[in-house]
């Protein structure tokens, strides 16, 4: 039933994870479909490969910001 809702009205995404300040992961509140922003800023289905990339980016992003805060 929930997939039917998304088929008719479209997905209703909410942010599920902030990878960096401009890359986020989203999840549909109805059917639980997961997407992420790609290189050009469009939404792409969250594949295992993109999930690994996002995890690596998040780790690098957090290390840079953590180090920058210690220096300041």
C-alpha cells in the first residue's frame, strides 16, 4: 500500500544522514527508499558502492573539521 502511495504521489524524502555540509542521504517516509545526492547534486539511489563512498567522505570530512577546530 505504501509503495502505491509513492507511485501515485511521489516519494516524500527526509534527511536520514548528513555526510558533509552539501552531501546528504535521504529516506522516503512511506516506502523507506534510500537516495543520496550525487556529484551533480541530483538524487541517486543509494547503492552499496555509494554508501561506501559516503562513509569515506564523512570520515574525511569529520577529521578535517575536528582538526580545524583544535587548531583554532
